[in-house]
C-alpha cells in the first residue's frame, strides 16, 4: 500500500521474511517529497532490519526464563552473549482497514501475547517536507508482559527496541541533531529528548515521540557509520510493564535537503 503519493510503501506481510527475522509489517521504501529514499531493507549486516518498523528485542513474560524476540535475529542472554534462540515472534495482521492494522503479537510457540491497533497517516507542513504519523494502541492478552532491550537484559549501550528506521548508507556521515542543536551519536545514544534527527546534504529525517506516550521523554538509539539507524527506544534503560491498554504515537519528519533544529521544530509544529 502506497501512502501519500510515494512517501512510504506499507508492506503488510512479506513472505520473504523468515521466522528468525520476526516477521512484521514495515514501511519501505520511505522517501522525502523529492524522492530521496532514506530507508534500507535487509542490509547485509542485519537482514532483520526492515525499513521503518515497530520492533522489540526483549519482551519478558511473567517468570519465563527466555524473553520473546519481536526484533529479529539473535537475543542477548545474560552470561552468554548473543545467541540465536527459538524465540522469534511475529506481528500478524488480524484485520485491515486501509492503512489501519489490527495485529496480534504471537510468540514462537503460537501464543497470542497482545493485540495492537496501528494507524499510519501523512501530512505536509510545507514544500519539501512530509510528516508520517504512526499511532499504536497495545492491549495485553496475557499477564506479566514487560518490554525491555538488550541493555535491560545486561548488555550496556544496546537499548534498541521501539520504532526503528534503518537508514541507507548515505546517512553514514550524517549530522545528529537534537532540539538544542548538533551533537554526536555517542552523546545522543540513550539520551532523552522530544525528538532526534539525522541530516545529510540531500535529506533530513527526524523522529519525534509524543509527550503523551507511556514512557516520556523518550530515550533514543542512534548510529551513523557503517550501520546508520535512528529509533525511539523507550525501553532503553528500564523494563516497562504493559498492565492495560496503552497508546503510543510517533511522528517522522522526511525533508529534502538539510534542516537545522529550528526547521525540524517548525515542521513538527
């Protein structure tokens, strides 16, 4: 499904995604209004990175020993490191109404853990920019769900999980921006901020987390270099329990050319 004349393509189900990569809906290609593609799909270093997707690496269930993995690939195990386990879950479409999806988060054994309703919309705040909004409501089906990350499982500095955009190699040397201005990937990693952005000469991408989200302000996961990516990572530092219905919302700014912090703030206004 193509959103807003090509800003993004919503892939509901992709039969090419193996079970170990945690099959899920994703957006790819994701582009600026001028047609600059910013998302990457199945890069050689991480073939479970699927454009822009909602993915969680560590979902704990009551007192079960092994977390469910809705991120794809390997799982961090305390005392053992990364291991490929038989714990990769999937997000399956239960119903669809246009770009609104009813999803079931299903673990490797086939058990339904939670239901989700996810919607996608696009608006254009001005020439050369578009804002993609992803809204999501989660409702637990089983008790004792706790959302975490490899960092909460014991690996420092690896708090990924949430809304992740895997970027093209063009963002390898991108400038990292916060509302206060330019910073470094190292300083931004795990830091809390209303939004975070990466900017090149050709395009700027920012993700903003709603202040009404259950975890606010959001921590961030960001890399440039060989594996450029940008993600809202609400479970970076601490596990979060899903004890009842919870609503999340993120906005993704897609702009042609470089934007500074003031320009990103204006696009989000």
